[in-house]
């Protein structure tokens, strides 16, 4: 298998497993089976990318130095993660099925629940995930030196609205 095929299989698998995690509890056999299938796709990609790091923009992905956009697969993944205030996800080799299950079920929670629990990295810290890291969006860069809001922040934040 070549790198491009492994990457495309991984992204398609990610979309499928996220759909399943939205529909089933983390203990449901169908969800657990889909995580096992997804782990195979991850295992196939790690010889090419290790760690696997995905950066999320509002409507595109950045992975392995490439901007992936326009395809509904890329846009759907970008929107899902961006709305959950996730800037990037890094998956390091050595991850376990249980870490994947916790990560995927956490990412699929309603946005309000993720924020209520302190954000995705806080959730991952609670379950002691060492191989899956999430960097959260930080809008403080849009603030002026003295704490005043930049005029452009509202256009950016409310683009979707």
C-alpha cells in the first residue's frame, strides 16, 4: 500500500468511525468493531506518518504538509473538529483500542458537553491518554495587547452564523 492510499483510507475510516460513535455508545459491539477496523487503517498509515498529526481549519485539513479541501470528506471532518474547538489531533504509535474508543467517543459528544468538561484535552487527560493528543483552538491571539478585542475577530467567529 502506498502513502496516499493509506492516508485516504485513514480519513474515510475516521469519518465512518465518528459517525458510528455518534450513533452508538462506547460499549456497543458495533462501535467497538468499527474502532478495530479503524485501528487497522491507522496501523497502515503509521509507517508513512508517525506521529499522525491533523490540523483543522474551518473547512479544510492540513496533514503531512498538504492542505486538503473541497472534498466533502475533508470539509465534514474539518467542520466537525473545528466546531468542537479542536485545532489539531496527534496520534502517536503505541495507541491502544481503549485510547481510540475514549478519544472517538469524546470527540463525538455534543459540543456543549465537551466544553462543560473543560475541552477535549481535559477529557483525554482524565482518561490518561498518552498517545492521542488534542490541541484546542485559542482565540486569544485575536486580542490586542491590552486585552481589547480586535475588530476582525467577530467576522471570523460568526462566519458560520
